[in-house]
C-alpha cells in the first residue's frame, strides 16, 4: 500500500487488471453516450425547432438518474456490485437499441430514454462503492483522476465525433452505436472484474426502494461535510446550460451541426484539464478551495450574456468545466471515504443522483431561460445564479470541514 506522501503513478494503477476492465467498460459506454446526446439534441431540434423541447430531451439524459439513484442505489449494497453494473448496462443496450429504430415517435423516444437513464442510478452507485474496495489510499485518488480524465476525454471525442457523424450520416446511427457500447461494457465487466459478495448481506436483506432513499438521505445528511459537499456538487443545476443550449446557441451564431458538437465538447476539454490539475493538488488545497471553485465555474458563463463568438465561447465553457470538475471530484472522493462500506452505495447513490439529476432540471431551466432571453442570455443568467449560490456555500463548507489539514490527514488514512 502506498504511504500518504507517496505519489502513485498512472502506470501503477493501470497494472491492476480489475481497474483496467472497469476503466475500459466505462470508456466504451461513455463514448457511445456522448454521440447519442448529440444525436438526440439534433434530432429533436431539427424535427421541432423548439428550444424548450431540445432542453427537455437533454434533460431526460440526466433527470431519471434521480429516481434510479434514490430508489435503486440499495441494489449496490444488497447484491454483488459487479452484477448490478453488468445487468444495468445490458438493460440500457436493449432500450437504446429500440430508440435507434427509425420513425420512433417522440413520446416513445422519451419513455425509452427515461428507463435507460433510470438504470444509470444503480450502476453509478455500485461503481462508486466498488472503487474504494478495489483501490485504497493514494491508489484510489489516482484511479479517480484517471477515471475522470478518460471519461471527459471520451465525452470530448464523442461530442466532436458525434457532431460530424450526425452531420454526415443520421442521428439513428448515433443511437445504435450507443446501444452497442453498452453491450460491450457489460461483457467487459463480466470478464474482467472479480465477483465480490454484497458487503453486508444481513443488514441489506429485505430492503426496498423507500428504504434505499431514506438510508441514502440519512447517511449524507447526518454528516455536515457530506451534506455540504453534495450541495456544492448540485451547482451542476446551473452549469449544464452550455451543453443543454449548444444547438440553439450554434443557431444563434448562424453556424451548423458541426458547431453543436464543438460547443458540447468544450466543457469536457476543460474537464480533462481540471481532472489533471486535481491529481496534482495536495489534499488540503483541494479541501480548502472546493467551494470557491463553485464560484469560479459560474463567473465565466456569465460572460455569455454578451453573446461571445464561437472561439471565445469555447474558451469560456472550458474554463467553467475545469473548475466544476475539480470540485465535483473532490466532493465524490471525500464522501466515498467518509461513508461506511455497508451503506456506501446508498450514500453515494443518493449524492450522485442529486449531482447528476439536477443537470436534468438545469437543462429544463436553461431551455426556459433561453426562450425568455436568448440562448446566449440563458447561459449567462444560469452562470450568474450558480456563482451567487456558490458564494453562500463557501461559509457552510468552512464551518463543516475546518481545520482542513486535520480532515486531509484522516482522508489519507482511509
């Protein structure tokens, strides 16, 4: 095991076969998912011309995670976590495959998308709970850095390639590729990740969705540190606006489909940079700045109220993405190490559901703001609102976590 002061390299983590399998599975499915998001945004905006409906369909790529994370996260504590992940991926492959059929009406497309994203809740809970068992100490921190760098890189490639793919071919092909990616991910998990028993079969026997919700809420709420970290992560409510309004913003700039992919890719570009910076910062520094970075993620977006041209908009989106990535990674890694193993999936499932599903609400909010003002004005308003709320959370985090060096020492031992 690495000592607290030892820097664990990427090579050392990749030498662990289970992590390679888990990493590969997530990489494949993420690539397909981003192509599908571009395809859905273009498909709906092309067929309806509605900013609100475009925001709605983008919201459905996130919002059902709330129900999945709240009511189904217990599956990751009650059953072997590898099986939960593999079955969830297989279900998504079937549902998204049905979405790829040409001519599917909008209402059915929304229903299939809802249930597909619903399965992401237990998958995320099981995955986040499994990583601290697979990798401990500094290996866990380094693994989270790798995971986020590659996930956001996959989003970058998927969004950019998705814009070109949809422009050259059609959105249905993008959905078919997403379905195939989930099937491949399920196979990789079955082959490469060791089966582990549920962490506490006796404690988790007989649970249901309502109990999962209450347990997840309770374990997050009772600790002011995890409670505040979840609130900081929830700033994604405002910072999803650039992706949600990418298609209308490209239209406002009088640019085509390829520009939609570039605008959607800007946030992942910044996220890759943010994840790399995260891995090089000391734990105490990350803890001290986590809430401040919430402000730093919102201020660049406020500039969009001036309707910057494409290149400047890409830079602004990237800066926001970098700051948001660091505070989100710190929120999740800190919470994972503060939670006990028998309830870790439920606690992380609840936190992840809040952080990710508020992006769906934020996409709807962005659509409404974009319709009330302009797409550029909607993004600017969302950024300003997020920065104001983050300012309030700065004080709450200081009260919950100070002194930071003492908390950092405890986390290094976890």
